[in-house]
C-alpha cells in the first residue's frame, strides 16, 4: 500500500513537472520575426559606414527593435510583436540605405571638388602662361608693378601729333586682346602721356585721344568697353627729361595697365585728375 502511494506521488510530481515545462517552453519559445529583426539591427550596428553616415537612422532602428522586444517581454499578441519586428527590420534597411546614399553624395562632392581644383589649376597655369607671353613682349617694356602689369606703347606707334595706331602696333596688340578675353576678371586702365612741346591743353587732349584709340582697338576685338578706362595726363609724369630729343621720345607714350583680378581703375588711378 505504501509502495503504491509512493508511486502515485511520483507520478503526480512528474505530471506537474511536464506541465510546468510545457508552460515554460511556451513562454520562452523564440519569435522568428523578432530574431530576424535583432539580426538585421545588429548587422547595421556593426557597420562603420552606418554608424558614421546614418546615426539618426540607426537610432530609429534600435528604438523600433526595443519596442518589439518590450512587446514580446510583456506577452503581447504575437502579431503585434511580428509587426513591430517588421518595422525594426525596415528601419535597419533604411539606415543602410541612408549610409550608402550619404557616402555616395560625399564621393560625388569630393569628385566635384577635385574637378574644380583641376579646372582652377588649369586656368591658373593658362593665365600664368599668357602673362609669361606678355612679359616676353620686350618692345612694350613689360613690368609687374603694384598697379598691375604695365605695357608701354612708344611714340613710334603713332604718327607725329596723331592719335591713330599704325599697323605695326595693331599686330602686337592682338596678343593683349587674347589675354584679356581669356581673363574676363582682369580690367585695363589705359593712360596717355606726351612731352612738353606744344601747349599744355593740346598735349592733354592728344594724350587722351591716343589712350582712346587703343581702347577702341581693344573694344573692336572683343573686349567689353566697360572693362576699359582711359585717362590722358598730357605732360604730367614724365619718364625722362624733356630737354633732350631722347627724353621727349620716352615721355610720348601710352601705358596699358592690366589690373590684378578684381581691381578697378579707381584702385590704381594717379592723383592728378
């Protein structure tokens, strides 16, 4: 009798243990959707590109995963858990897509910057090359000054007492027009000067007419007139003595000042008006 009671007791304990195990197994059985969500979020979390380029999107994915896990822990309906897990997976995908897109945009920006740098370098080299060519025009005594690049047209380029350019000077000026067309940010100031022979008023008018003659040539060859300023100074600012033939010849001249980028004539104009 005692043996039979003991056996019944053992049987009851076994049945209870099995029942408890079944209940426990049901409570802790894994949810496949939630496991997939965990895997997807872990994958993007371990991706350096995502953490660097899409931190906000990654935060949203982790937040969605947390909501799914809380729902599972609170024994909510499995459909709700699956739905929240689905949202977490989609947000993980969004984080990956956002990182890829941002990286592509960064690469495109870098390519544009490299292209702009290459273009600027090419333009700078071209400008330097053209300036070097102008500096080789020894007949114009080119000089780099704080006013800009100064080219001097001597008196021999004009007929005596006249303002019209002769054909030789026109041929040489074509090189200058090429430089100015290639560099639209460079303006030009043209200043006329004479010797002291003749009246001051006549010399002032002649110096301006010669400066205007050069300006007209440049404008006729494609240089916007708004980029050109002319000024006649007559006998002012002589380069040599007016007491000698040679000195007077030096003083009869037209100076073309190719201004530095962004500069205007007002920035380098002489004091005498």
